[in-house]
């Protein structure tokens, strides 16, 4: 692994990746062009996680899930008073998964943020391309533990991990496979740890 790719710096300890098996799912959150350097809402050093995520995707997870922001062009958060610039508009290059992301065959895609009237940060708020909810799909496949990574830490990654805990999955955050928008990740990592998320590095 490149030496520049390190777990997010925090005073909290992170365990090493446990042995992965069929009852585990990897959830890759929003590794899309608009969140990478040069994109409309770029996460600093967002591309640094790509080799880590690609390596994780080769582990024998029972499921690999990729969530995508998939907004209508007139999404409410894009208005002059909205919190975000226009990003990840459905069917545009900015919404596409990075070409550098190597997803295994059978990856489950979850689309979120399709309702123009509201944001949806968590992958658990989205739907699969068949219209199913993520929590139900994970349970149907016998998933017990979820390992969350991606972009951006303080928003979609955090909300996905918190919702996974709420859905009673044993939840891990992969600290070397996520990056955030804030200067320090420590407050978000502490909040997740307090919420029952296990900090983990690959």
C-alpha cells in the first residue's frame, strides 16, 4: 500500500481489518467524479483512498455495495440558498463512478438523493436499481457486519455508518479508506465511535 495512504489521524485507536467472510458487506460510499479532485464538490485527497478501496474490494465479502448520489438537475440543495453546489446530477459525468475504482462483478448499486425536495446522505436512504431498500437486501443475503468507506466522512459516510448501527448491523468504519471535507476528522470519528461504530484500518 502506498505510504501516503494512512488511516485518518485521531487520538482514537483503530483495530486491524478482521477476517472477512460471507456474512460481511463492504459499503463504498459515493466514490464519484464530482467528489474527487477536479469535481464540483471535491473532497481533499479523495483520490488517495482509491488504491485502498480497490484492495478491499478483492476481499471475500459476501456483498459489495456502491452508493451513488443521483440527483435531479433541479435538486433543492442546489438553489442559491442551498448548502451545496450542483453535483452528481443523474446521468452526467460528475455522477459517474471513478474509472479508477475497480468494482467486482455483482456489485450492488444504491441510488440516493433522487427526491428533488430533500437530501439523502445515507446509503440506507437510497434504493437499489430494482427499487429495494439496502437494509432489507443486506438481511436477505445474510449480512451481519458492514464495513463502510468512501466520501465524504462528515456527511454520507457518517450517516451511512450511523444508519447501519440503527439497523442493528455490526458496523465498522475503514479509516484509511475515507476522507472528509473538514480540516480534522477527529470530531466525526469520536462521534461515530460513541455511536457504536468500530474504527478499523485495512
